[in-house]
């Protein structure tokens, strides 16, 4: 097999495409022939040694992928060779094969494309947990999605619309705003050219958004939180802009607002039954055409560096997917 090996987590340039022995699955494990893997922001952080999860070296990055089961270890009864499945392995996806614990695999329904399987669970699971569980989103409320044209942003936009909310999508270019409109956003804000507070005031009749979905962080967080509605919920997803905001606590007091942390990975581990129910609802919405991954580019697995460069340059509309043909 071949895989991208991280021997020293000093950045993307240190990754090497190598031939390595094909591993055999152990007890409770499955070997997956990877057909597609998507790139997520934590996949950049983990090879820079900046992510909260630090795997032992060397490791193969790639947290979200899909493929065909080609071997199962002792004790595995829920999968057999030939089954199609999506994996949330944390690592291992950027290669031709991966060893995954069976409980980290989800069967893919017949007709579910590998590219969608590799771009679904992480982003849509995160956004569903954020909006429906942590944000307690109700029909008719207004949601502001920051970084709305990215992987998690497009999923949040679709989920909020499926839940009956009004969506204001904020992005950094007119092209990205146009994508958001095509996905059903009720309004858009280009925060590179528009004043965020004035735009939000105009779009909400001065009330502000009920729920803010923020995977961006950085300088935009404080003006948005100052604009939030009474009893608003500010969902902290991540910090793609690089800076971690320091919000004045008096703003939360004055607005009766909540700053809500969202850590889907630990939610999956701690509350598997609730996560399973969320994924079942998402699968139903996918079947109904209410949610569907937005694929920015489909690149060969060997072009991982190009995929990283596109994400680092904030050019991605939706998600970049790497494929093994």
C-alpha cells in the first residue's frame, strides 16, 4: 500500500508519499480500501502539531474517508469484505488502505457515493450537534453562519434550512456568497467589503441573529457577538482564522446570551446513542435531498499538497476530496 506519512509534524511540506507494508486488522478492526478522503481543517493542524489530539509518530493523516472493506479482524461481525463504509478514524485516511476500529465505521447505503461518504459525517455531524443540540435551534429563528462557503459552513447552512430557520450566510468573497445563495441562504454578507454590525442590523430589523455558528474566530467574533439577539447562542466551532477571540463577558450579561462550546468528537465518544440518532436524521435529510455535500474539487490522492494549499489559501468552496482511482 501507499500512504502519506507524517514522521515529523512541522507542516504539510514534511509529508511524504511512501510505500509501506499493508497491515492486517487486529481484534475488533477492519481494513478499508480507501476510495475517497476529504480534507478538514483539523487535518492541517494535526500535521503542524497544533491540534488537541496528537497521534504517536509516524502517522498517516486523514480523519474522514470512505471505501470498501477488504479484511476484518477477529470478533468483527457487523462488517464483511465487500461492504461499503465511511470511517471516522481520526487518522489514516490519506492512503490506499487504512485500519479502522469497527465501531468507527458507518455502513454506506446502496447508491451513496464514496465522495459523499468521505465528506459527510465529520462536517454534517458537527453542524447538526452544534445547531440542533448545543444551539437548540427552533423553526423560525435566524441563524448567522460564518465561513458559510466552507465544508462545515455549507453543512450548517443546509441543516439550518432543513430545520426551518432563516439563514444569513457570511463569507469573504462575492463568489462564496453566490454559492451560499444557491444553497438556500436567505441573505448573505461579504465581510471583506461590508460592515458586519450594520449588515446584521439591517437584515434582522435590529434584533440580531438568534444563533451564530462560528468556525472562524479571529477579529469577526466580537462585532458579531455585540450584534447577537436577546437570549442568543454563540456556537464556538473552531478558529480557522487563526486567532482565538477574547470576548468581554459583560456582553453575554447584557444580551442574556450564551457562549456555547461545540466538540463533536467528544460528543460521539461520550454520547453515542444521541449521535446515532442525529446521524439517522441526517441520513433521512440526505435521502430527501435537503442536505448534500458540496464538493469543491476531486483530486488524486497523490495531490495532497495541492489540496492543502487550496484550503490554506481559503479558496475552497465546500470540501476538497482526494480519490484513489
